[in-house]
């Protein structure tokens, strides 16, 4: 919707795509790969590799996510 509104009205927009965020306070059983790896390692279990193990992922620490969002929301100087 934002992109359509931008195209129709030429109003600037900003978009943040949040993915694979990790950090303090994560629930051990939230189902995300980072918490799964940590729980398995702490329990001395084999770490689960999904698929063939050839895929890549990017991870973002929660403090860096918040910093990035704040910078995105700040007005840009003309």
C-alpha cells in the first residue's frame, strides 16, 4: 500500500525490512534459528541444520535494529 500511495501521490516513503533479529530476552522456544542453536548448544545437543545446509542468512542484533530504525525515522537534511 505504501508503495502504491507513493507512486500515485509522489510522497516519499521509507521501508524497513526486519529479519532474523536476536538479542537479550528471546524466548528459548520461539522457533527462530538463533534461539534454536543456543538452546541446542547449551543442552549439548547436535545443532539442527535445515535443508541441505547451503542456504545463507543475515542476522541483526536487536540494538543495531533499533539504531537503524531510529536513523530511518529521522528526517533527512535537505
